[in-house]
């Protein structure tokens, strides 16, 4: 379906992609994995014609649809308008709503996206927006479907449905190129895999049957090692560090997970704690929350987390400035740069202190959000999918940092669509349904399966 050779792309002094070959056959899922900044998005942008290569051979191909890593949903348009952005089905000169609905309904049903066609996309959850983005690509009936981290904000049931959709597509002869950081997921769905490291391909179209998880991780990381799973002292006794009246409390040094299906209410708790909701005794605004020492790492980094057109160092110092007041504005720029450099080193951010955040890859932007809160030395951590889009190496590093902050006695509240993340980090997980806590799982009871059962019980 597609054969490209020697693809090379530079951005200024950075070589994002260097002499990469890729072949896509009909009826296969071909996975592309690699660390943050390895060049995956650059590759898929070139294959789908969004970007041009500086060198290499790429025959022009019709029928390629891309689900981009950074959502391109138009928040002010309706679901229907988002699904047919260029050529809405018409009857004569008029856009036919009937036909739109009859085309869209089966696709949305297949994806499990249950929203009215006239709903505004911007009011939907991140997961639903991600599904909408996928729906739009499917409606183009592509011969080649390229998905760049389509599941980074999706809950487990939606991931399972998407896998079903992909299996049906390849059975019809469609070629799928699949980029993801969820390596188990990748090895299950893909028949072949390409691993990129620093812009080069270190495994090229290898059959997944011949590799295992450790082999893929080793290829991704080269000679670097994964951070070991953090050992942590048990939470301290004594008065709780945080009380959410009527719901739960968090001991000093405790990591409490909040889980639930979409709309269960657990995310509203995060909003309230971070000054984005309402409730007696909660911070009145995001700014008030920062002043009170609340760090909020959101899953939607573009919306809440970053100043995209500013350099990395300004972003990493931003929360510390807000929290500490004006005095620290006068700290020398060099001090902030040095702090940014420390985070770049520790979290393996691919970029320098003076690079604009827009030029970083998605996962590296997420690391900058995280670094910003480390720098602020918060009293409470509120984390919503903190490692969304982050590679396995940096994910382990971020987990170690979270565990270390807890070990210092800081309370942590964590929500994640990645159930493995909850199991790895939490002392306790509270499962929500309809705004109430319906189950509490302690460390010894925690497993992805147990969580999934509790989240879905009675629904
Ligand atoms: N517009 C740009 N300007 C400057 N540099 C860029 C630009 N786009 C990408 N880069 C650089 O190219 C490299 C590869 O980025 P790319 O987005 O392809 O990585 P990725 O493998 O998709 O990472 P992630 O897993 O974080 O999404 C990165 O170092 C990034 O900083
Ligand atoms: Mg990317």
C-alpha cells in the first residue's frame, strides 16, 4: 500500500528523522514506537502529507487518513460539523443533516461514542474528543489509516472497542499504522513493528511474533536503563493532610487513586481541588489553588498546563513564580535556566531551556508540565493522567518522582485512564459511581482486573 525509503526531516539544527524506511502492506497493523522525541509524529506527518521530507522517496498515495496526536477537533463546531469538515454530504446545494446522521451513526456506535450530533465538541470530555477525531478519519473510508497515540486519553473499554474496529478494518484489507506508548497494547494488535530511536529506525518492520516487551524496550532506550520501581515507606499515621468532606481523606505521604467510568464524578473532585470547580472550602480559582500550594497536572496540557509560545525555562518556573509572589521574579534568568536544565536531564526532555514549548514533541511537553510543579514545591499533588503520552522510560522516572514526593510526606491524589498506573502507584484507590465512592481497594486488593470490575459493577 505504501513504501517509503530514506525519509529525513530536519527542524533547524535538530534532525527529527534520519533515513527511515517503512513499508505498509494491505491488511496489516504496523506499529511504530520509540521514546518521546524519537520522530514518530514527524514520520506520520510525512506519510500523510502534512509535512514534506527533506530527503527520501515517498510515492504520492491517495486514501490516507491521519488521526493526529494533537487533537484537531474544532471546539466551537458541532459533532456533525467536526465529522464532515470539508465535504459535508449534500442534497442539491443544501447540507443534508439526515444523510450526515445516517453516515455518522454506525461509525459513532462502533466507537461507542454516545453524543448528540448537534453537541458542541468543546463541551465533550477529552476521551470523547479523541473518539470523535477517530470517527472523522473512519468516515473517509481510508485505504491507509494512520493513528498517532489514539488511546492516550481513552478508558479501557474504549480502547477495547477501538481494537475491534481496527481488526475489522485490516480484515477488509486496510493498512493501519499505529503509534503508541502502550507497548503491551501494541504487541497485541500489530503484526509488525518499527522502533525509532533519536530519529533513526533501530528495528524496521520486524514481525511482532519474534519480539517481546523487553526486547522492544531495550531497542527504544538503547544503553539507558529504566528507573527501578520506587520503594516507598507506608503513609504516616496522625492527622490527615487533606480531608474531602464526606468522601475521603489523605494521610501525609499517601497516594490515593480516584477511578471511575466517564461521568462517575471522580474528575470533579480533581477540578474542585485545583480551583476549577466549586464547593465550600475549595480554592476559588486556579490561581488561588496554586497560592495554596496545590499542584495540578492535567491530562489536557494544551488547555491548562503550558504557555506554548514561551521557552521551556519560563514554563518550568511559572508555577513557582505564581506561588512565591513577586519577589522571585527578580531571580536571575540564569537561575531559572539552570533549574530547567536539571529537569531536562532528569526527565530526559528532548529540547533545551530556550526552546519554545511548541517545538517539543507531545510527550516532552507533558514532561514540562510535570517539571513546572516539581519546581513549585507544592503541598498537595493533584494528578490527572500525569503520564499521558509519555514514553516508558520517562513514565518510570515520573513515577519515581511522585513516589519520592509522597515519601517526603506530601499527599497525592491521582486519577488515570491507565489502570496499571493506579495499581503501580497508589496506596488506596476509591472507585466512584454517580458521584459516590462505591468501593475502596487497598494496596493488596489492587489489580487492573479488580479495578475494572469495581468501576463497572452494577452498570
Ligand atoms: N516544528 C518543529 N520545530 C522544531 N523542532 C521540532 C518541530 N517538530 C518536531 N520537532 C523536533 O523533532 C523531534 C521529533 O519530534 P516528534 O514529534 O516526531 O517526536 P515523537 O516521537 O512523536 O515524540 P512523542 O512520543 O513525544 O510524541 C523532537 O526533538 C522535536 O523537538
Ligand atoms: Mg508524537
